């Protein structure tokens, strides 16, 4: 079986060399084909178009804010796009400008909390995220719990487990929640709990509707690998 698999790959690569006229061209074409297949059916590789869309939208917002300096909704949107680009200081600056008018906005406080966490200010980041959850317990679909779980994992794993359990309760269709919970359990050397969490991620994936499976597939695969490695 392995010989047949290897032979088929060899023949495919040979065909691509014939089509492109060079091994380098064949390799590039093969990578493109694999990327398209992954994006369509698996989802392990990141989207190449998403960053371009974010950059285009961010440029539009910055241009808009030059003449509409009091548009706090646009500042908040720009900040979240910057957070996605890991530009936390720039994102925080926009959110700080919006905060005096939007101090009761769970979305603004959530963004500020993420920025503070990523800038290694755990205490302030946690305070802001707790404040956002107090205003709206389902802000960002419970993502503050996930962020806190990640931030606390290294120093306070027991609290991290609590946060991830709350995230899981808010996201009953999230394979990511089970996977990350399994990771924390593994750090605590709770091997049976870790194995159970990884298996629950895989079992949950099998029950998800088709439209939801695509976004959760990568986490289910990570959990499957982790479950096998955890034996």
C-alpha cells in the first residue's frame, strides 16, 4: 500500500513537471494545489485573502477617521482589525480614545483587555476583561474566558481550567474549547482528563453540521493528534 501511495505521488509530480517544464514550477504548482485542497476541505493553512481584506478595510477606516475624528464606532472597528494584526499598542490607542464616550461598551473593554494581556499587563488585562463580561457575559462569544485561560495557563493552571470550562459552556459547538482544555489538563499532568477532553473535541466535531465543521476542523485534527500522542 505504501509503495502504491509513493508511486502515485511520483507519477503526479512527474506529470506536473511535464506540464510546467521544470521541477521548480512543478513544486510551486503542487503547493498551490495542496493549498487549494486544504482551504476547501481541511482548513489547516491560514487564508491568504483574509489579511488583504483586513488591510484594505483598515486603510479605509484610517482615511475615514482623518476627517471624522469623533467616530468611535470606526475607531473600535479599526482597533479590532489591528488586534488581528497583533498591533496591540496602536489598537489600544484607538480604544483609549473611544473609551470616555463608550465606557459601558463591552466590546471596547474587551479589546482593551486583549491589548493589555498581549502587552504583558495581566492584572489590568484581566480587570478589563472581567468588566466586559460583567456588562455582557457573552461578549465576543465568551472569548474573554478563552484569552484568560491562555494567559493564566503558565502561572495559574487551575484558574485557567476554570476559565476554559466557562468558555466551553458558552460554546457548546467549539472543538477549540475542548482542545485547549485538554492542553491545560496535560500541563497539570491530569492525563485521563486531557485524553477525555481531546476525545470530546473529536466526538463533537462528528456531530456538527456541515457548515460548522469547516471552522472547527483544524481544532478537531489537533485534538485527534493530541489524543493519540497522549496515550
